[in-house]
């Protein structure tokens, strides 16, 4: 189990970094479109080109959230942390819905980056807690102790 906690620690940090990169890609896409608009060459292909890295990484963050949840289960991080990891999956699903509906409704689309900030905060909390060591975890019930070893 200690091995799964170590894996979770590194994976949570990697996931957090990927979310930061995802936000960077959104900014690159937005300013790329603005630059192209100034040149008068914005069309659907240009839009897809500018936001391509953002969409591609987002495609992998969803299964990555599922893996984060499964690692939290395997590491026996406790009910709260497992549920927070599951919440990450839910936020990613919501992110996909907001992105799809946002193409037709700019108000709903405006919630896409807000939800992205929630994902960033949760990923940061999970990574921070994992590196902090979550000193309140202890060993699971039934695990052999040093005294009884």
C-alpha cells in the first residue's frame, strides 16, 4: 500500500502540472485567435489549429482523472480523499459538457474556464496533500503492525 501512496503522490503532482499546462494551452489558443483576427484570417480551421493542443490534452485529462481515482482507491487514502478524487472525474465530465454546450451558448461556455479553475484547485489540493504526507492516514485496519509483526 505504501507503494500505491507513492505512485499516487507522483501522479497527483503530474496531473496538477498537466492541468496548469492545459490552462496555458487555452491562453495560447485565445491569443492565437486574437492575433489571427487582427490579420483578418480567423476561420474554423484556424480556430481548431490554435486550440488543438488544449483540446488534445483535455482528451487525456479525463482518463487521467479516472486513473487518479483508481490510485486513490488502491492507496487507501480514506473516504474523503477517494471521494475528492472521484469528484475530479465528475468535474472533468462536466468540463466536457460545458465545452460542447458552450459552442452554442456563450454563457454556458463561460462556465468552462470557471470549472477549469475548480479542477486546478482540486488537483492542487490532492497533490499538496499527497506530498504533505497526509499524516492523519495511518495504516488500514487489519494491516500488520510493527508490534505484532
